[in-house]
C-alpha cells in the first residue's frame, strides 16, 4: 500500500520535473506595443539590447521595434516592473531624490557599479508598479486601436499622462492626428485613406517642447474591389472642373476642427431600412475605361426613394443644400475632426448650424446629383481623409475614443 502511494506521487510529479528545464530554453515571443523600444524591452526582461537585436535580425537595428509585430525573447527572460525615465533625466542622484528611492539600490537596479558616475541621457528604471515602457515624456500609458493597422480605417491612440490635459500633437506618416484631452486622459485619431501605402509608417507624438517620440506601426494588407463604371448621358457631362470646385468648397468645411467629441454614443446606420449595401468603401474605380485613379469614398445603401435618412450620432450640421455632383447634401461635424455626409437626397430636412441628436431626420433618400438610382451615399472623414464608416461602426471607434477620455458611451443606464 505504501509503495503504491509512493508510485502515484512519483508518477504525478515526474512529468513536471522533466518538462520544466525544456520549457526555459524555448524563446518566448512578444507582440510589440507602443513604448516597447529596444531599451525598454532590455530593461523589462533583463536581456542585453545587443542580444535582442541578434535574436531579431530581420528588424532594422536603427529603428525601434514595430508596433504589432512579433519579436523573440530569450527563454531566460524574466519580467520586472518599473518606470522608465529618459529624456531630460537629470542624473541618478536627482532621480533617486525625486522618486524617494535609496541611491545605492537605484544604482544596483540599473546595473551600475556606483551611483557616482554620470548617467545623463541614459534611461533609468525607478521602482513602480506596471510595465516598463519608453513613452513620450509625461505619458504613463499608451495604447493603439488596431494592431496591426489597416489602410482606409480610423486609427486611434489613447492613454494617460502625469500632467492634467497634456499638450500633445502628432502624426502618422505625415497625416496629422486630432487630439483631445480631459483630466489625465488623452485620445488621438487619424484617418488613413484607401490609397494609404501601409507598410511600417512612423507614429510620431510630441509632448510640449520635448523631442518627438517615434515608433513604427505595422500595417496589414487589405483587399480592394476593382470596378469599371460607364457614365452616359448627364452623368458623363459632369466635368472634372465641377467636381474639383465642389470638393474644394467641402475641403474647407472638413478642415474646421472642433477640438472635442460632440457625439455621445455609438454611431447608428443612418437608414433604418434599406435594400442592400450596393457599394462598399474603398472600391477602386475606373470611369469609361480610364485608369483606377479614384476609389469609392463612402458606403452606398440602396433604398426606396423617400426613406428617412437620420443622424447616426450627435453633432452640428455644417451644410444642408443641393450640390452639383453630390445632389441633396447634409454634412455633420461630430467634433475631433470627424465629419459624416449624406448625399443624393431628394429632400433636405436639416439646416446649417442646427444641432442634431441621433435619430433626427436629415432628409430623404433620392437620386439627385451624379447618381443612377435611389440610394444613400454615406461618408465619414477624419481630418479630411475618407475612412470606412462600416468599419468605424464594427470597431466601435466611437466608444473607444469616448472611453479613452473617461466619458461614458452607450445608452445603458447605470443600475439603481
Ligand atoms: Zn456612393
């Protein structure tokens, strides 16, 4: 009996004993997030930077690890917490005093033999809860909305800062982000059009006058549809000059950025009843056999003429009138550089300057302007760039951004 029990114990313990050393040898994989610079990863996992670069030879060593890509860490990597102090680091003695940490233990934690050696501009780790990340100065957490990112969608960043309403600005490969900040939270949003090159563009964030923080961001490929369209009759008569003129006028409107979100909830599809989505966003278009120089800038809902078109979210009407190419048009400013447009309307029931709430009637589905049948063309722009409104809804970017500012999103009433 005693022998049998010993055998059972041995059997249950033995596999774990054998498995453990093998597991420690395997490289670990890590998905790169904002602030995972070579220095931060080295300090966080206790691995030399040079070792990380040898393990990940396909990375351009002069660039930081790309957000959304997977890198390898050696099996012996073990994670520790802390807070990284980089730019303007006033030296280890000042850092120890400021953070109320014993000088010698701070030196030991940072792999220094003595604290009495200059450490200016060398990143230092001070004891703190949380993940070690190399973030823009003053920023304490930072996340991205999509990893990897995609062309033709809204991309957001959000986070927290030490400072109250931090002064942040930034861009993605030259496209400016619209920022909003409330209390110690901030959000930024940028639109990438359907022709955006993708690849690994750089996300740049500036905090006040501090040097820019830069990290590349991985984009995935997106499949696009190619459409050949033939324009006849009146539609064929609309010349490029008329299109350009109308677009230039709208560009001016789309460039007026209201610095905070005006919407309060998820965006609702602006037609409650429709027959089908007759054309999605981003389809490459060739007219009368020409090259594919344009893409479909919105989502088309085919619907019966007269179907009510309603506001998807709160905002302010900035245009409500018939236009030459777009026909009966209503455009709403939702704040933070986000505009939605409703085109080809047979009737307009909104006026410029009006504040709208979700569900307010803007007009009726029609086929005015350059249109071949009753449908609603719905578009969504961020900082003057068209993005896919359907993906915006799917991703719930509306709530992702509001929640980033600590605002509620959704119609749920709190319990009690
Ligand atoms: Zn359309």
